[in-house]
C-alpha cells in the first residue's frame, strides 16, 4: 500500500512512524518532508500548499491513501482536490477546516450552539478595536482571525501591549489578510489541556490528553512558540472533567458542524482551559497538534491507518480504540534564538540507538549530513510506565544529541508532576 503524508514537520514525522506500524504499508511519500525522515519516507519536493502538485503526484504514483496534516493545505482545500481526483484522504474538507481557518467563525459557532468559551467581541475596524481596548478589563486576549503560524494570539497584560497587538495586525499587516479581522476576548485562567479527537462526523473518539509548554524558556518565561515540549496524559484532565467535556464540548461541536452543513471528518484538536466555572474552549485546530502528536500517538494501542480509513469511510463507531497505560514525554531541541531570529545549517549528531525516539522537524540532508534547518529542530521522546520516568528518560536521551546553537527547556513536565503530587 502506498501512502502520502502532506507536510514537513515533527507532527508529520510522528505520523509516518506510527503509520509504518501497519504491515500493509509498503511506501510512504512525504511531501515535502524533511531530511530527518529519509529511511522512513520518500521525500518529494512538492510544497504542502501546492494543491495541483499534490494531486498530480498522487495520481501519477498510484497513492492508495493520503494524510493531509498541516492547517494551510486543509484550509486551502487540499482534501477536496485529492478526493475529487479519486484519492481517499484523512482530513477535513475546506468547509470544515474553517473551524481553525477563521477564529471569528469558531467563536460564532460556539456562541450559537452554547459551547463554553471566553466572552468576546469581533472587530474589522481598527479604531473601534482600539476604543474597546481602552475600556475592557485586563488582561485581555487579541487574536488574528486567520492562520498566523501560531503567532496570531497576544495575551496583553497592559493596554499598551493590547494596542500594539491591534495595530500590528490591522495597520502593519503583520499577519497579512489573517489580521484584517480580530477577535478580542476575555482572559481565562486555569490549567490548559490539549485533546486530540478522531471523528468521522458522527462518532468522536478522544485520544490521550496532553500538556503543551508554549513559552520559550524555563519557568514559562519568554515569547510564545509553537511548543517546546509535551507530556501525556495531562494529570489535570480527570475522568470527571473528560465526561463533562464530552457532553458539553466535544459532541456539541461535531453536531454543530453537521448542523451548519460542514461535517468534520479527521482529527479535531480541542485547546481547553479548565476554569473555576468548568472547561472552556480556547481554540479549535482542524488537525493533529504539534508537538502534542509526538506524545499522543505512542499511547495509541490501535492501528492508526485502520482508524484513519474508518474516519474516511464513516465507520469509526465499528472500531475498538485502545489507549495504552503509562505516560509519554517529548522535549523539543530548538535553535538558539527561536522563535525570533536564529542561525541554521549546523550538523546534527544523533546516536544510532536513539533514532526510534527522535522526531525530526527542522532539518535538511546535505552532502550526506543532517543539518539544522529551522527553529524547532527535533523532538526527543520517551514512553514509560510513569510520567516521572518518561520525563527522566526523555532528558537522558536529549543530553546525548548535539548540534551547535542547540537549546531546550529543562522543566518539561514539571507542572504536570507537581499536579500529580497534589
């Protein structure tokens, strides 16, 4: 069986490793992939947003099943185009991917269907947004409407910072068209939880919960990043809270999307805040999260390809989904200076024995050597019986990997371990 995985980051590498566990898989093509995937996938230099290129490749190479992983091609309609060409796909179509593609849409959906979330106002006029900020309670959250590489959200603790976020998006066009409309919402407090769920539009199956670490530096300091590490499961996400989320958030969301004529099939990511008033949605993503995927998939006992095909065929209810006991951790090794400016092109040394536990995100092959080629370079993973052991093993492995300008947080899992002790 020939598979095609669209994307080039750590999430895609983690998906490829899991998909290859199915013995029916002969070849996996990664479009465009990265240098660290070689050996597990055939990397093809077609950009993830080149929809005609994706379709041409899939048709000319007899692809049996495609997985469209990143947000951009999903929002642009890659699944629609591939399906129209006769290629079965995992991932939402363009109509459903709007749940991530437009924060205005997702907020209005939650308000319409009574799904708990932060109170908000929507603005398409900069002066009106600035006037609102002068009277709104602080802290306040400013979000660009569209996709912004994970950088379109500002949590402002003073009015100057909030004004800067509005002007940066709407006047300076920092996020292009994505910042032409803004959602300005109340600041929520509580532990954050990420839940990835498989759904065929009718049945929804949550995978293991996880905890991301967004800040660049130890102690949750510094600028926000795409994620500096993750652990799973999230100790704050108890069985009681999981039951509430299923009844109040998960099922209502897929029913709302179906009612809007936008049935969602794929992986729906729920970014949640566990507030004193109960769980609330911070954001939806229309795909597997990165780096949450790196810890959630090792705890999935069922075959991923079989589940993805069931999502496509709308037969997920017939599948028994097994989640493993134990815990997983992932430490992201980044280039010094990420997420702002950083140098790249440094050789990466990974001991052979650690290759099964390393998920490569920003790297390229040149002259037979693996070189750094991004801000987040790789993730070092571990799966153990306990969270404490998983974190310890992940750091032991991280210390054995070397490249110039490497940096990583030293406290991944610290909050989760403290929560378990309470």
